[in-house]
C-alpha cells in the first residue's frame, strides 16, 4: 500500500476504512456515537469530530436519527450510518462492500454522487465491490470485472464498455447489454441460420487468421444498430417482435436468424411483425472466437492502434 508491503502491519495501523455489507454497527450505541466512536479512539479534536460528523449526516440524510439505536433503524438507514462512520475516518484507503445496495434509487444516486465528491476532495483510494454495473461505470476510474473468481477484464469504464475482451464482459456491461449473435463463418460471409451477413474484408482477414472454428459470435450494442427499409451491404433482414417505450428512446426487439436482438432507436413508429433491414456497421461490430469467446482484437477497428 503506497508502495510498501503491509503483510505484517496490524490491520488497525493500515489507515483503512471499511464499509461492510452487513453494516457491523455497535448495537448499544446511538447513531451519533456509532459515527463518532472511531474518531474518539484516534483522539481527534472535538471540534474536528463535530465538523466531520455534521458533513457526514448532511451528505447521507441522517439528521433526526442521531439518538436512535441500530435496532430502531431500517436496513437502508443502517447502511447509511455504516457509510457515514467510514467517511468521517478520512482514511487513505476505503474498502466498500456493496455499500449502497439497500438504499432506494433516489438516495443511491445522491450517495453515489457524494462518494465521488469526497474522493475528489481527499483523493483516497476506493476499492468498491458491487454487482450494479451503473455504480461501477459511474464511480470507477478502473474496473476489474470478475466471473466465478476469475478476472475477465481490467480497464477504464470506457474501454470495458466499448472494447470488451470477451462475451461475458460484453453481456454484463450495458443496459440493455450488447447483442450477441451466434453465426457460422464461410468464405467472407456470416450465416445466422438462413440469414447471410456480408463481412468487411478486414474482419474476414482476422477471422481467417485467428478463429479456432467455423463458429463466430457477432456483437453489437443496441444503440449502434440502424433500422431502415432500404437494403445495405452490411444489413440483414429481421422481423419486429416487440417494442418498449423508454420515453426518449424505443427498444425494438427483432428476430434475426432465430436470435432475438434489441435496437435502441429514436421514438419512431414501427409495426409489430413487419420486416426491417438491420444494419450492423463494420466499425461498430465486435467479433468473438467461437470456442474461447474472446474478442479477436483489443484495438480500435478504424485506426488499428494497439
């Protein structure tokens, strides 16, 4: 930590603040005492304790609860107290184990924003565990994505979203997630069952060199799909099956070669059951190996930079 090995340093001397998923509050202490206790142990001045305490309860909307015991609080309130207790410590490192999971949506957004603001002020290192991809994308400077104990990708939020290393990453990050279509590669074409997709020459070269079987997976983000009545070299036929209205956008569910995909489009009118041309632009698609499920490239398609 900070360039020094801390294996033999007692945990209490590592200057780490922890927010546990199960709160770990002192049941016999009030909210105020729970938050202030650690600062008193570290002999921080009373004036500084009050200053940090007031900032924390304002940020996490705990004013009015200061005299309650943990058993008198809801799960969300207890989690906020645990978060406040860590915040006031002003440690160099924060370990946060799903700290916002029990908060309602509005309060979660407010607390998330507050965490980022505190980080900007004090520049502590946060190690933040979450199953919520929105939290990971909005809070993190770097994301480590795990599946069954194995690291899938370690990079910036932008890289994880735009250039996923494998099918798991592509499916996990994004709402709605990336569309993944299983296809068969034959002499420059991808076949989605009976539907043919004409691949760009650059993709054909990569697949011919690197693919471990004749099976490939094509991935494309819902917002990168173009729907049109006109046929294009890089379009495939699809059938509209279902629609969701998000207000500013519509989610259009389409069958392409017996695989359902979703396109995010402007609020236009579409008819159920109608045929539509679905354009997968070459610079927007991702291609994954049929056996390893890994992406063929970790570079921009257009500039070829490594």
